[in-house]
C-alpha cells in the first residue's frame, strides 16, 4: 500500500519540464502578439522564453496570455532588446529570487518546488 500511495502521487505531477525559447524580434504589432499567443497555447510548454520583444516597461501588459500565471520581464526604457519569461499554470514552482539588468539583456529566476 505504501508503494501505491507514492505511485499515485507521482502520476499527478508530470516528471517533464518543457522549455521553449524564441527570438521574436519585436512584438509591437497586434498581429504578431496574437500569433505568439496562439503559438504559446499550441506548444503546451512549461516555460516559454522570449528574446527581443522590443517593449518598454509600461507596454509589458500587452503580453498577458491566458493559462500563464506569471511573466517576468527585463526591459530597458527604449523599444529594443528585452527578455520575457512565461511560467505556465501547470507547473507548481515557487519563485525565490529574480535578477535582471536595467538594459533588458538578461533575467535569471531561481525557483523551487513546494
């Protein structure tokens, strides 16, 4: 019985973590943002990383996508460069630390399992 409990617990949590990264080369056009949102939903990954969304900090709300509970951004004050990381609702990680640079070149996130 003890092994049964363990195996049932494991069956509920996926042992796989899927990470996709894309250089989107700007998402200021609504058509590109819509295509990206559809692509994110179809890929069904755990984490989706975007390079060069070309957004300023005040524009990042335009990247909200249903099914992705958290987004992390590193953007400068101009519309170039930048990185964004989406975290799916399906994974249960807790954010510990976030480090990013002011120019929007990188973002590092330390996560842990509950």
